[in-house]
C-alpha cells in the first residue's frame, strides 16, 4: 500500500466515524431536487436518465476518481443532476455511464461542472471526441471576486449560504460497498450546482462577464487535454535557473517519463519523481548501471528502463541547447525588480476588479511578456529594428477586454494604478 493509499484509508475511516450517520437538512429551492438520489444500476435506467437530461437541457456533472495509482484517473463513481433529479452511476459495479457521457457531450445540453478538467477528460477519453456547451463554476466565480481556484464548498457558501461537508473529499472511492455517507456526499456535489450557477450567472450578466466565463470554460475544458512539458519542467526544477544544455536534457527526460508512465500505467510523478528527474539532470548518467545509482529513482523503473534513460541522456547531448532568449536579461537584478513591481501592480488591479490574478495569467507567462518588451525597448534605444511590441493577451481573449488595455497603458507610462479600500465590501476597489 503506497503513501497516498494509506492516507485515503485514514481519511475514509475518519469520515465514517464523524459523518457516517447521514447528512444535514437540504435547502428548499426550486432549482434543488427535493427527492433522494437515485442509484442507476441498469443500462435501461441510465438511458432513461439520459433522456431526462436531454429534455431538461441542463445537467450538473461530476466524477469521483482515484488519480494517484494509474496513468489516467480511475473513475469510481459518476454523479449527474438536473433541477428535478439526482443520480449516481457506479462503473466499478459494471454499469456503463456512456449514455450520460453522450448527453454531457451534446451541444444542445448545457453541462455544469466545478473544477471539471478531469471529469470532462473522462468523457473525451470515453467518446474520443470534443465536448461542447460547458460551464465550469470554479472559473465563473473567479471572475466575481473569489480566488482561483475555489472549492465547490466555498462557492456554495459564498453564493448560496450553504455549507457542505468536506469529510469525503479524499476517501476510498474504489472500496465497495460505498457507504451511505459517501453516496450522500457524492450526490450533494451535483445537487446544488444548478442553484449555484443561477446565482453566479445573474451576477456575471449584471457585470457583463458571462461571455468571459463561457469563453474560459471552453478554453480549459472543451479542447483536448494537452501535455505541457514546460509546465512539468517548471514544477520539477522549482524555478531553478538551468543552463541551456540542462534545460534540453530536462525536456527530453520529461517526455520520456510520460512514455514510461503510460507503459507502466502509473502517474508520471510516481514513475519518475521530480526529485529523481533533477538528479538525472545533474549527474547525466550515460550507462544503465549509472542510472541505477540515481537517488530517488524507483528501482523497478531503473532496472527496466535504465538503458532507455541512458540513451535519452546521450541523445540530449547531441541536441542543440535550448535557448532562452531572455535568460541573460533576467540575470539583471534591476530587471527582475522591475518585473516584480509590474507583477504586483497587475495583481492589485485584478483584485480591485474582482478578477482572480492567477487566472489572468501565470507568473512565468507575465515574466516572459515583460522580458520581451524590455528587450525590445533596449534594442530600440540602440537604434536597432525591433518590430512591434507584443500584446499581453490575444486580441480575441476576454483578458484583453478585462484588463489588457489598462496593462498596456500602465507599462508604457500612460496609465496609473489608483485604488481605495471599500470598508463595506472589505475589498480594494479601483478609482477611475
């Protein structure tokens, strides 16, 4: 039993001791189903509920999964709700959720999720196609003043005054039979989502931000889940400045790790932990026996894949070093301080506009943009042709309308950052 599994077991037992007796009273609201949840135990029952969803035109969707033991998360339970009914489907008991997945993918049905990337990923994997007409309420509330990311519990408490139990957030969803407490928890994850979305949508419409929420939901959920080696590299290196040759090697190792994880059906960071990746980068072993001496590298992986890892190291040496055109620029402490101050200004402005700063862009994306503008400014001062200054966001992106014009004016010296404290709201606000 691995560490995460032991944690799940402890959380499971604790949750059952504290909350095994049931659940609290439900909200009486026209958008909240009044009956008990249904457990759909046959193909006919699943098809009937899918027909009900299509007739309603709106569905709340969620899954419970175990993500730390396989390359792709193992779906243990599927939850769906309309404003009239709540249903649970147990694929581990042989019930096929595909008809529900097909309704989720149906562009005629609006699907509500909260932090739904993995949930919608399961639908895409099962159907082999795109999913449309999605709303992620986690994204939506980050455009109304809540942090990114915010839990479903925080969302419901803020917009509906409802406090949900959190006991089964991290529990043994693959243990059978599921307990009454687990089933109630899972059902409540979708039961209140239509009500919450109604309140959130009303505020988005009032502030002219509904289209922003829909666009960002589509961006994050509707397309294929793309593997981002740069993100994996940043996580592994923890922001350490690597030399170009080391960056090239780390990229090749990250790509190889994904192949190994898929072949062994393990999560990538279990197959080769980040700390082992960085040890490989530092020691650069070019023989299998040297690979087996790397600390933190799981012995089974070192034994089975030692030759491939060594070949990867040798191959990386033959590649041209990865060039970071701004690496030398960012070695300048004054430049870093300048970018730090601009980043702080962007965060403050976003919070004053009730926009979650880290949904707007990541620190690394902002640094790249600032560095490109600073480099261009220096070239122009030397009388060199530099081209046009890059925009902070694509022209069609909601971020451009939300804050892009102000950001450009601010960094070019034409705009200001004026804020005040709103004591009633307990928040900072812009002063126009």
